[in-house]
């Protein structure tokens, strides 16, 4: 079988299985098995594939049909131009989170030697990217899941920023008593508990701990707003990602917690994505 033929048959299987982006997923998985770039699949379209590669690819397609996300099958996902390692113990980093990451990175750049805390670090996507791009920044990263922290630490080593990030396991700020930061960044769980069963099957295969924001989805914003001031330097920044229709309530929560200049930022598709405020 050639590359072209196997991609065609795998795409047809994924279409039948109601997978959202069948051709793209088939290409990403085949490139993973062949250890090449997606572009190379076009260059080598007529190449005959060894049986062992065909079997491995078909097995991945079968698992994709069980709605396992592509990133869990390949073990990687690109974020901020970096190829992050991911496992089913972490949320798969979303392009939506790049705006929060860039915003906090720019804020830290203006403050020179600076420190920040990434609360609910998951794969480490946010703190590792900021540390990679802002060489003057140092971070602490917290997660309640030890397995997620192991992935974050792996990513910090992978991108050579492990000397500037300290990792702590615990509930929100509990491991950070007495520390002061220039910025606190978080993409907390924000899905209302009752909505979890309605999520796409792929999202449901991500850790519930990474998604469940409590009854109204806003638990973590209330806790972050209340606890943050004592961990922030004067003029320090609290910036969080938010879900659909949460902007105005989160803005209100921050304002009530005595934050000033509460700003709402939109993502590239025009959706309200980030609430940021200084103290
Ligand atoms: N920062 C990553 C990103 O943006 O891709 C992961 C964000 S994920 C939505 C939220 C993370 O918060 C998960 O890794 C979860 O384990 C962690 N988390 C949940 N409850 C927590 C708590 N009480 N304290 C600290 N981390 C928590
Ligand atoms: N953005 C995730 C989703 O697609 C939710 C992540 C979170 O709760 N922070 O549903």
C-alpha cells in the first residue's frame, strides 16, 4: 500500500466514525508513525509502506475511532510554537490559551527581572512558554495532580527552562505561603459541573480535575481573586483564561476583590478569553 492509498482508506474510516477532522487526523497520525513531517507525506505520496508501519497506523486509527484525542495518541501538542509532551494526565494545551500566555509574557518583559506563579499548570504549557520566551522571568508552577506535575517538569527540561521554574504539588496557593510575585496566571478548570456530560467525547477523555469548575464553573475565579492579593507585588497582575459567557461575572468578582483596571481580552475569533487586573 502507498502513502496515498492508506491515507484515503484511513480517512474514509474516520469519516464513517464521525471524527471531526478526518483527513488531518489521518495525516498527523501517519506522520507520527513514519516519524516525518506532514508535508513529507505529499512528497513521498507513492512510497510503499512496510507492513509493520501499516499495522501500527491502523491500530492508531482504531483508537482514534474510540474518540481518543490525537494528541494523546502521538504524545505531543504544539503550543506557542513548542512541541509539548502530553499524556492523558494533562489537559491538551489549546491555541485559545496562547493569548493569555502572550499577554502575561509581555507584562513580565516590561518589569525586567520578574517572578510569576502559574496556578494549575497541567502540562506546563503556560509557564514553560513564558520562561522560554522571557529569559528574565522566573516561575513557580502549582498543580494538585502529581501526575500532571511530572509532565510539566518533563516539558521544562525539554525546553531548557527547568533552572527557572520550581514545581509544587498542592491546592492553589497552599504551597506558596510567604512568596510574592509580579504576576499570577491561571487557566483554571471552568466548566460548570452539570455541563461535563455534554462535552465532546474527546474533551471528556481529558482529566475531570482539569475541567470541573464547580456548580457554576466559577469556583476557581472566586478563590483566585480572594487569595491572590497577598501574593502580588504592588502593581502586580492577575490574569486568567475564562470560558464562554464568563467575562462579566469574572470581571465583577475581580473588582469586588479590590483589583483595579480590570480588562477583558478577546481571542483571534473575537471571543472574550482573558480577564486581567492589577492590584
Ligand atoms: N495550564 C494548563 C493549560 O493551560 O493547558 C492546564 C490547565 S487545566 C484547565 C487546569 C489545571 O488545574 C489542571 O492541570 C488541574 O489538575 C489543575 N487543578 C485543578 N484543581 C486544582 C487545585 N485545587 N489546585 C491546583 N491545581 C488544580
Ligand atoms: N478550554 C477547555 C474546553 O475546551 C476547558 C479548559 C478549562 O476548563 N480551563 O472545554
